């Protein structure tokens, strides 16, 4: 939709771009990774790793208010390249989620190999991660924008508002309407 509305812009599927003349990222969560990558390019791995360790120590120990039991694992530059590629594919395809077969074909790994990667590095399944990614994006759209719940449902790849509301309530413990009211 964005590329149709703004055809003059060059869009990238990468979650962040760090080049000499431009910096860009897909969302607020990618901003930290973008800053660390810029540091890594300009000042080397040691400084970037040190800053990353300091920031990790300063993160609050309390769980997310949105989901008390679990927070969505973040992509990490230390993950295998295949896993990073899969995470980028998932992040780039929220409106029309890819099937596991399509993801498997894109990265030339079997479904089982992908499941093992997710279990080993993210302690979750690919389908669960993808769902949580879509729900997290939905919460962001609800709390930071004016899109209707139907528009958010479509933008995050859910087939019906009923299914979306059920998944949202199960994950965040509140309805999409209530989440929007709390912004």
C-alpha cells in the first residue's frame, strides 16, 4: 500500500538501512539495532558490543505490561543468517503472511530445520513468533494511529476481526478496543 501511494520512494525489505548518506528503520524497535549497526560500521564491533551490553543491563527487569509472561524475542545480529533472513521475511510480510512452505522455499531449508532454528535461538515456534509479531504490530497500530480495528485486522494479516480480537485478547489480556482506549 505504501509503495503504491508513494511510487517515487525506494523501499527496502530490510528492517534497517545504515549507509553513509541515510539511516532508516522499520519501527521503534529497530532504532536501537540501527544505532548499534551505525556504531559497528564507524567504530568497530568492540564498541558496539559494549554499548549493547550496557543497554541490556539497563533494561527494566519487570515484564512487559502487555503480556506479563513473555516478551517477543528480538532479532539479534548473533543469530544465524538463515534465521535473520526468516525474521526479515516475516517482518516484511505482515499484511499477507507467508506460509511455512513459502518461507522454507525462500531460505532453502526444510520446515523442520526452521523449527529447530526457532527453538534453539528464540525458544518458540515459527508460527507462534509470526503470530506474536503480527499482534505486536496490531497493538502498535491501535495505540499509535487512528486506523479502525477492521483496518488493523487487514494490515496485520488476519482473515476476520473476530479471529483477530480473539488472538489479541488471548495474548494481551484485553480487547483491541480496550487497548486503544489505554493509549
